C-alpha cells in the first residue's frame, strides 16, 4: 500500500482530441482515473502490475466520491426511499422507483466523502449536511509548444487549459499487486512528478471491518446498493440478484495513450463511454445463497465491469470498476 502525492497540479482531459493549432482552450475535469497511476507505476518498477485499489486520501483517512443518490436541498441531506410501483403503467418493466419525498430543488453532494461518513451511508445511517468534503479547485494556466530542434516557441501553438489542484496534504492511496521499492513516479501525459509515500497501515481496514455487518443487514432485508468508487463501462446483471433501480451520473467519453513493447511513441486507445464514480445501482436479492459470493467479488474490489480491452481485463484489473456494497432498508424513511 502506497500513497502518491503530486508535486504540482493535475490535468485530466475532456475526452476530445486536443491539438493546440485547432483548439486554444482545453477543459479538464476530475475523476478517479487509475490509468495514469498504473502506467506510472509500471514504468517506475519496470513491471506490468495490477491495481487493486485507488482512492483519494488525507492523513489516515480515505475519501470517495459522494454517492449521487444523496441530494441536498435547503441545507439538509435527502436520501431516496425505494418504493414499489402499484398500478402504474410505464414503458419499462419497473417494480420499484426512488422517491425523494420533496418538490424542492435538489443538488448532488458534490465532493469526496470521508471514509468514516461513508461507512454511515453504507449502513443506511444519516449523513450530516456539514460533513467534510474534499473538492478539487481549478487553476488556469497558459501553455505554448516548444520546437526542441531550435529551442524556440512554435508559432500558433499558444493555448490555455484548466488544471485541478487539491489541498497540499491530499494524495492518492493505491494498492498495486506487488510491493514496490520506488521513491518517485511520473504521472500522466503532462509527466507530473509525484513522491511515493510508504504506508505500513492498510487504510481500507475500517471499511473491511464493516463487510460482515453490512452483509448481515443485506441478508435480513433482501436488498442492497452497489456504489462505484471508480468509473466502469457497464451496469452488470449479477447472478442471484435483480436490478430494481439505478442513479447513474452523466456518462463521459474516455481515451488514453497506450504503448506496446519497443514502441517509442504509442497510440491512442479506442474511445470508451464510462459510467462515473459515485453512481449507484440498487439490487434485490433473489437467491440468498449468492450473497457471500457477491460480497467477495464486489465489496471493495475492482471487478464491476464487462470484459473490454485494454483497460477492462478481468484477469488483470487496472483499477476501473472498483465498487462497494451498502445496506438498503425499504422500510426506512429517506430524509435527514
């Protein structure tokens, strides 16, 4: 387990091809993107690694994108109540719907939620509207291309782009498939130098300790919700359970750069349409004997995705499709 702390700001593309002669502004969003991290680790260690876990961290606490089924209205947190449809005709075969029990304008709890508060959400407990959230803030910078042969700037290559910056003590917490003896790593196409922080303590322990407790709650109620901690490529039909509702963030387009052995330049991958972190899928248990298997596969594991090369390899996870499971009580109210 290691921490990776960038020395400088980060940039994440918007999924569109960028050429400084054609576009003078480059927008950058932020999401937990495991590819620059695993690529940097592979290069630093000269190995092909799997990435079993990735999140933001501050001090000894992990932070995850707040689930987007949590809403805020009038300075209070609102969670939906899952209700059964009765005598309602719809185009889809729906048995349940999400009821926020309010007509007020709602917004997402937009930010990264501390693990201690996240555990409350997983146990179907209330979250305070004043809870601490990590949020990146944007920083504008102007760039120019350099002609390395003449050591002068290239005409027509002036552009502006947004970067993302966190508080100084925020870092990425990751679990590669092997212990690594490295001190620095280069992250992303902008080649940002990051320092590697060795971690003797497993920061996921708090969440892992709740696994059996949450599993028992699911066994009693017969329902659960699966939350994405990193983006994925598909909502999965899981054997033994049935999808009854979902709250998905706006899909985004993603492509990255891939290099083959002895390839100096590399090439862009195909375009992927990804479901963002924080998305929530609600399931109804139809076969109780499958609960142990589902928790072993999807509770804090990078396995919730469909096979799709190169990043969604079921034998070599890259950190996409990291998920966790929360309890769901249909008899409980939804307002906090």
